[in-house]
C-alpha cells in the first residue's frame, strides 16, 4: 500500500492499491479498437481490486479490466452511478478511442467505457482522475472498466488541448484567398460564434483559429481549444456537443438542443457574404474533434479531401457529418441514426 494521492487541490484523497494481475493462456484481442474481452480469473494478488472472488478480468497492454465491470474508487460501494469528482467524461466512438484519451491526458488512472451510449447522452468515456480501487461486476457486456497496471507515485499533470476542424464548400476560393482582410474578418466572426456555442455548455475556453487553408474545393477551418478551468475530456465533450447543434447540461444529463446550433449559425453568417466570395449557399461540414496530440496535420496541397490525407470515411481523428456530426467516430456519417436511442 502507498500513501494517498491528491487531486483537485487536495479535496479528495484516495488510497491506491497497486494491482498484480495474472492471466493464463487464452485469446485476447488487446490492441484492437474494440479492446480485449474478458480474460481469466483474477490472480491472488488482485483480489483487493476485485469486487468478488468469481470475477474475471483480462490484460490489455498496460491495463487490466474487461467487459461487465464498473470502476470504483472506494473499497465498498456506497455510491451509485457516476461521481463527478472521480472523472472527466466525453463521448467517443469506441473503447480504443477512449483508451487513447487515457494514454494521452495526465493524470489518468484508467477509464470506463459504455458501448451502448447514444451520442445524445452526456458521454460514454470516463477518464478517471483518481485511483481505481476495484472492479464492480455487472451483467451484460456494454460497460467495461480498465485500470492502468502501472502505479503512480503521485498524480502526473500535463496540459492538453482539443482540436476540431470543419470544411466549407461553395466559396469562391480564388477571390477569398486573394483578400486577406476578408478572410481575417470571416475567421474572427466564426471564432465569436464558436466561443458563444462553447460558453452555452458552461465551459470556459480560449479558441484559436489559424488562417484557414484550401483543401480541394473547400475551405478548411481548424480550431484549437484550451482551458485552465476544465479537463480536456470535458472540453472535448463541449466541442463535440456544439458540432451536434447541442450543448452540455448538468453532469450526467442528456445534451440539450441549441437554438440555433453552431453549424446553422456559421452557415447563416457565411450565407450573407458578398457574392464575390461565394458560388452558392455555403455548406459547413464538420470533420473531426480530438485531442490536439492525436490530430493529424493540416494538408494544404490542393488534393482535397480530409486533412488526414484520406478519403471521406478514413479520417483517423474523427467522423464527418454535414449538418450534425458525430465528432468522435471514424468514418463518414451522413445522418445521425440513433440520437434518441437508449443504452
């Protein structure tokens, strides 16, 4: 056992028990986007983390955990549901993306993922900012908890920003790129609309928009969000909600509709541009949102397509939707199919 670690100015102190997990042979799909399945029985050294002697977990390249488990930060289970002080939450397309977030942000003691959560839910990826002391077994395979195998001597800290991008079609790129003043004014106005949308989620962020670049027939905007008051996962959640035409409400409540949504606001602004800068009514297509460390570099070679250099549907940083977007998915989504589903 170790002395307790502190997070959030010392207001929460929890004992972290390093875990030694043992597994025997057997297939494990660790390293895949879907993550590992349940492994073999918990070894003797791991019983302090397990909720019951009969529970099974597996290993996954530096993590232990598996399907049908919940993360818990206490030796016993007095609380039910999520505890905001233990985690930061966002919504991601799969358990592999959730793990990427945990690998990138600091501190992250592990994560819990819900594969059945709809995009309209508050989030399905919990980034744990306190030690995970045990797994709580549950029925079903949708929920899974993964605890980092490596022990922290103290909570590591590190800043991480969020990057998002969208493309605008039906612009006269020749005239627009030749007029730096007009391009700067458009960038400023878009920045104001984005800031207002993020603020609607009660999230304070600094928004930086470099000079937009030409990607084929589109104008590509890349936005960088930083915050000293909010966890990167929370910031990511606010950005993906804004691109869905929604905003965050209280912790663990469904997203609320924004009126008008960010995409509509940007489109309406671009629609009143001088005719010399557009060829038709501009259309805004959200491209991706991710942690800046995970974002692909901007392309500006005139080949068009997504900024990762692939065709629509292969962007490794996120998904693409025209009107509303799952900014967490890999691949193109032309319609949100289950915003009202439960899970």
